[in-house]
C-alpha cells in the first residue's frame, strides 16, 4: 500500500478533552462529602465491596477519600486530604 505525502494542511483543534468524571472530585474540599444512592450501586458492586476512587492524577498528588456504606442511604464518600 502506498500513501500520498501532503503538506500545508492545518491541524484541526483537539476535540473533547477527555471523559468527564461521574463524581465531583475536583469540586470537593477537605471535609466535603457526597452520597451515591443505593439504587445506583449494582448487586455485583455491593458483593465485591466496590468503592469509588478519585482519578489517578489526583491520587498521585495526595488526594485521599474515605468511604462508608450506610444501609439506608448508599455509599458516602468524604474527602479527607
């Protein structure tokens, strides 16, 4: 297969910018929390002990969370550092 080499064409702007987070990690300050309702947690996630985690780039900068399962509400997530 052969390809044609061209020049002079402008590079189009980047699209998107990545996937948006489902949870409000970047808006949280230390002491803030949010709750993931029970109806958003699948049975498989509950059996595996699933907990949400902030993105890797935030974890690498020392961002830490603590989670608790509350039977009547769902999973509550606090930012601790």
